[in-house]
């Protein structure tokens, strides 16, 4: 393998020349207390850190970054920590999804504008994994993704609690009046007990698994709990490895190949996959120039069983159990020839070499292929006159009786309208009703908020019902469950057919046949379309204006059109 020489590094353009500009770069590095021995002949490694005081999932990054730096120094690199938008799923409103592309842009431009040869990306909370990796892929320098790791299992009154999933479950019980205020407060204090991302197989765990499936993490990195000392060692190892990746010029285009993307999709399906992963996978693949579609995802889903018995798709177990059972390496080992193990990962070796010593230690948590949690991948893509560009459902997480269903639509145009419906204990809906929320898509939300797991209406809860068919152009939390049809494309706000649906129309869902229709004639739909007026634009200034102008629909991964690889000529290196 040919190795780069120092004068071929990007950072050498800043640091090496005997000219006035480089004088400035060197003297200012010395202002920070460093000397020539810190940078001469060494790659500069960015650590893009998404720590902030508003990001509980990444609270440990303030410390963990020191371990990454330690590894970089050990391997003869020069670390440069660059903070980036922390995108806390809990605190950022209206939704982090409004800002995923902003983090991607920030990451790309941070790396481009600074004297950076390679990067360690520190993320984990839902949108940070796609945001960071999309940006770094577009920039093109070698990088390693260091996942935050899941938090410890939740615990209250002797019971294990799972992020998100149990909050939703107990909130329904609280609204049904079956748990007390004291019990509710106990759950509040017990459900998130340590730093780290959500420890169900929600969006965070799915996305870090996808990063590992793509080959963007060191082997096993995505399963290590945040509070486990293995995580410090992994952080240091990322620091050591990235320095060599720079010398080896192991750029992301050599890692994210079509085969690697197929591997990532297969891994996602086998984990029980958050519905959000569909959008991010499409966006990530397209940044690497691979035109992944909803149909590709559905096809791989058809032949990939869910073998991770982790909530919400699986029963009982959480990410901590998954780690003890062998983690993602063990899961990939079980997938066997469903994966192309000849692909190269950030290790510089093949995926297969990284799996050599992997073993399953508990085959109830990581199931054999012939005893899966669910016989096919956890996501299905639906199409029909309600969603010509597709919609998704997680059949494994919904009551089987709803997989083929027809019921009358009950339509809410906004979240406030929806709230009035679900909080009305005397609403005359039936268990067959299809509850619809629209104008909650990429433009309508805006940002496609996680409103798609519409809370069960009081009127049905009090009669003992815990699931019903719900339909929206929104997303839902990866920790959600229920018969929720999501990501309807095109969305209602831009005039997709969902905008034409009326309360009382029959909606037909057929998961085995992958269809989603409204029983309304084409002529009637034409009449309704002629009468439809587009809603007023949501933003008159600021980021929202750019978002509105450039955001693509869910089936295209909700990237900005101008950030896709095919858009315009390549961005030049900055003049120095
Ligand atoms: Fe950060 Fe769930 S809130 S991963
Ligand atoms: Mg989430």
C-alpha cells in the first residue's frame, strides 16, 4: 500500500510553506501553546464533537474527547477539536429533523475550511449520525465515526424501562388512569439513568448500527454502552486508527460502496430498524453517489429477518443486553452470507476480518436466522393513490389484525386539531377508524416532526383499545410502536393526494400487498384538487426560507437538493 507523504497532506498547505500566510497559521498555533514538534510532519485530525449542555445523550463527550485526543497523539497526529451542533432529540424544537441537513452542512464546511486531514466524528443521538456522516462523506477526507453508545437500562420499582417505548406505554396508562402521579414521577427519574443515547433499538441505535454496517466505525463500536470502560478504549482506538487512515488515504468513497450500502440496509432490517432509518439511509447513500430507493429497502426487507430481540420490535431486551449478547458484530456474523463481507471498512481490512472472533452469547437476544423475532425485515413500503411516492409502516410493531384493514378516515389538518380529537373522551370514532394527521411532512411540519405515532384517543383508550390505524406525512420516534403509516409522499402541504382526503372516506391498507389507497374515484379527486389552495409559506426569512426552497420529500431522504452529489460541479479546495 502506498502511503501519503507529509507534503501531500491538506494541512501541510496551511502549516508548511515558508510564506506570510503560513507564518500566521504557525504563530497562531503557537499562541495556543503548541510548538513545531506538535504539528511538523503530522496529520491534523479534527474531532467533530456534538457535546453541549443541551445534549444529555452526549454528556460524556466532554470527557470522551480527551480519550480520542490521547489516541491521536499516541499515533503521531495533531488533534483539533471542532464543536458542532449537538441536535438533542429532547430539547430542539420543532424537531431535530429540521436541522439534520444543517449539521451536515456544518460538518462538511468545518472540515473543508480548516487545515484538516482526517476526522473522528462524535455523535449518537438520532440525527447526529446521519448529519455528521453525510457532511463528512461530501467533504471526502478519511473519517471514523465514534458512536456515543447507549445509556444503561432504565429501572423503576424493580422493572426495566426502555427509552421512548416505555414512556409512550406508561403515558397511555397514565391517561387511562391506571398509574398514580407518584408512580409516574418514579418512572421520570428512572427511565434515563446515565449518559448515552436511547437504549432501545430506536433511531439512535439503528443509525449507529447502520454506521457500523457501512464500515464507518471500528468493529463493535456501535454496541458498547456509553458508561462501559470499553467505550474509553474504543475512543482512544479511533484516535489511533484515524492517523493511519490519513497516511493510507482511506477516503469514504473507498468504504461506502454499493455493497456496503446493501450491508447497512440488511443490518438495519435485522435490528428491527427505526422507520427514520429509511430516510437517513437514502440520504447517506445518495451523498456517496449511490441511488438507493424505497423499493431497494423494501426488497432487502423482504428477505431479511429481524433477529435482534430488542425493544420496540423485539420483546424485553435493551441495548445493554444486546452488547452482552455479543453486540452488532455477533448479529452480523449470524447474518452470514446475507452480507458482503469482502468490503473494506475504516480498519483498512475487510468486514469479514472484523467479524472473525464475533460470537453470540445469548441466542434469545440475538436470534438464529431460523428463529427470528419477525420473519421479514421490520419495514414495509406502501404505495397507492394516497401515497404515489410511497409511505412506510413497521408491521412487526403493530397489532397483526391491522395489517389488512379498511376504515373511515378521521382527518386532522394540524396537531392542535388532532389534540382536540384525541382528548375528547366522547368522540364517536370506532376501533376501525383511520386517524389521519396531515401537514406534518418536511414542509408542513415543518421539518417532518415525530408526530406520526399519534397518541391513542381517549375515546378508544377508555374502552380498552391500545392500537388503531394511524396515518400521516410525519415521522415517528424510532422507539414508537403501533399501526402507524408514516412518511406519506408527496406530503399534504405541497399538494400530495393526502391533502385531498376527507373525513368519512374509506382508507384501505394492505401490508402483504404493499398498498395504501383511499376509495375515492379519480374524477372526484380531480374535483377536489381543483378546489385545493396551497397553504401560505411558513417562513419569510432565515434558515427556514432555504429549507423550504431546497428540502426534498421523504422518499428522497429529505436532503437539500443542492447538497446531493449530482448537484453542480465539485466544491473546490479553499484558497489559502
Ligand atoms: Fe438522544 Fe434518544 S434522545 S438518542
Ligand atoms: Mg428518537
